[in-house]
């Protein structure tokens, strides 16, 4: 069936006072998440499009960001959001969110988007999307399975968050208030990354970008580019195991420049020119990383004060950054905390694997 045969666009608008009414923009929708909870209230805006609880909010601008979620409340939303509702008797309203929040649907939407830097797609183009819709009774059974899988996934995500918070609280409890030594006094070597030139012959070096950073302090190396870089620079700037990689340029409003990740690979990698490699001496390099990681997590305001903007990009003042203090912990305490953190990392890895497996189950159920 075509989408327009079992769903339709809602074009209802809000008239009158907006006081106290939830306001949802594209920034509140989370990529690849079927639910959202964020919204603003009493902010200046020109939004008039309304949505009701149970309707789907689809981000029609930059559809490749995969933003589409079911609303748990009534409100007003951006014009860059298409409000979609189920046609009664044609589709189970609890199944529709999974049909929309689906890679195949997003691929279809992207292929029909128009525009340069900010492509948009209209309902007129989305309505022709085809989906093999089973009878309504089978839809209800399928929806029950999908939501059960989603609830299990959410429980694993809560465990993941709890594990991360446990390690963070342990670090604060053990080391908060302890005398510190500036990062600069522990630096054995530090250098900015290299971007090089296009790898035309396929013999380039793998280069880590800030897009490979995650907010958990881990690298995601699923998408790594290769660049052509001079041999002397490769020798000078290759990253070593347990180096800390600092994001010194880039950042966003929510995640200011200054994120750090721990390099734990044994293979040859370099970093790009938006990063800085920090190599430590006279301290466990893993402990130094965690100290900087938790500083970032708990001192965003201080990190922001170390940055400046040029052409819209945040740049970290390295002189100020290197004054951050690392706790003067004993070797024994450093190793003890690293052991706690590494055990937690193993638990987090297993939880992420479970979450990914559930995502695959959801995709399999909806597409087969």
C-alpha cells in the first residue's frame, strides 16, 4: 500500500495565545529514536503547526538525519516538521511510528528531497512511499512485539547510563578536592593532527576525525578516511596506544569543543587538524585521560571559557587547557580507578552489543 492509503498529513494550526504550550523544533527530535521528551515553553517563535499525542513528527529538513518520533503530548512544532497521523481502520497507530522511523523510509525521503545546503521533502512526495502492510490484526501483534523490543532496548540504555554515572561518581568521590598538577607538567609530547591531501593512489594513512569521537570517550572507527600524508609527518605524528586525543576545534552549542577520547588501537593512525594528541609521562596515561574526560563532563562552562570562535568554529586555547589540574593520586589509586573504569567499559560494551542486537530485531520485524 502507498503511505497515503493508511496515513495522512495533519495541517492543523494553532490560533491564539501560546503561553504554556510545548514548542518542538527539529533540535528536540533525536536521530533514529522513536520517542522524544524535549521541548521549549514560552519562547519567541513563529511556529503555528499543531500536533496531538500519538501523531508522528517527521523532520522533513535534512531527512538523512533520521528524525521521526511519536508525540507523547500535544503541542506546536516547526514548519520543518511534517505531522503524520494514522487513518483509522487502515493502520494500527502504534505500528505507524516504526514504519516512519525506518531506514527504508528515510532513504526514500532523502531521494525525493530538494534544495542545496538544507534539502527538504514534502508530503506530496512522501505519500507515494510503498509498504507491505499486513491485515489490521497482524499489525497489532507486530506492534506489540516492536514496542516490547523497544522497552527492552530502553532498559538496557538506562543500565548503560547508570554504569557510566557510577564510574563518574567514583572518580568524584575518590579524587574530588585532592591537590592537582597542571596537565602541562605531565606532557611528554603533544602535537596537532594533520589533514594531508586526497588519497588518490589508495596508499594513504588512516586519519581520525572529530566525527569519530563519541561522548563516552570512545572512538567509533566504523567510518575512517585515508589521506595522503608526507612520510616524515607520519613518523612524527602517528598516535600511540593510550594517547589522549583532544578536540581542539569544532564543537557545538550542546557539546563545546574540548571532548577527549582514549586511543586504544595497535594499528597506524594519525589525527586530523581539528585535534591535538596528548602523550603523558609520570602518570598513568589512562588515568590522565579519565581526569580530562570527567573535567569536560562536569565543567562545560570552564571549557567554553577556554574557546574562541573564528568563522563559526570554536577553537580551544591550548595554553589555558594545559592548566587543567590532574589529581595527585598515588600510583596505587590511579591503577585501582583504571581497573574500575575498564571493568565498567566491558559492561558498557556488552550493553551496547545488546542494544545493537535489539535494533536489528526491530528492523527485521518491520521490514520482513
